[in-house]
C-alpha cells in the first residue's frame, strides 16, 4: 500500500463519498457501508481530534445506525491502516487524530479538548537509546493545560 497516497487523501477536507471510497481502498480497507459512513463523518471537516464516543454521537445525529463497539473497531482499523493517529491523553481517554503528520498535542483539562502543536515549535532532545532489538517509531508529547481563573 502506498502510504504517501493514504496520507495525502487523509489530509483532504470536505470528503465526498467517492473520495472516501478511494481512500479506504488505497489504505487496504474494504469500503463497507459502515466504514464509508464513519469515514465521511470523520473526514468531512478536515483535521480534528475525536473520541469514539464523540464519533458515535455524530453518527447517531447523521442517522447512521452503528454500535459504539463498531465505532471503536473502525477507528482502530483506520489507525492501523494509517488514516488516523491515536492520541492517549489519560489511561482512560483516547482521541483519534485525522492529522497523521508528525506533531504533538495540547490537552485542555476540564474541556477534554485536544489541539495540535506544530512540530516546528517543539524540540525534543536527549531521546533515550532504545533497548537492543528495538527502535523508536515516534515520540508523542501531550502538554496538559488548564484555564487560569481570573
């Protein structure tokens, strides 16, 4: 599978059904009715961060009959295929990012919002040497924020 095509397709905003179908096939996924519907909802507004529960709620609002378990499974399939990036902000809270380029994140506590930090604004130094037989695939940084009460 050509990941450069998949990444380019995932970055495109305002996806039409035909574009979503091609994106899924290019990523090696069969474009089932549920995958197509969820992908259209996910990618229709460009880059964003969403939880499985949030996508499930949006699917219900779009009258897409899908279970929460199917949403989780589909998000993990999209992540494995390179269409999404998983962002863990807590042991119990995971978001899925439609921007699969290298970058880091702010997490706004109390609002449960995730925002991108451009890679160029953060420098990671002194990354530890991985154990023998291992390689570093990426470094994820989540900077936690909270509003200051005035």
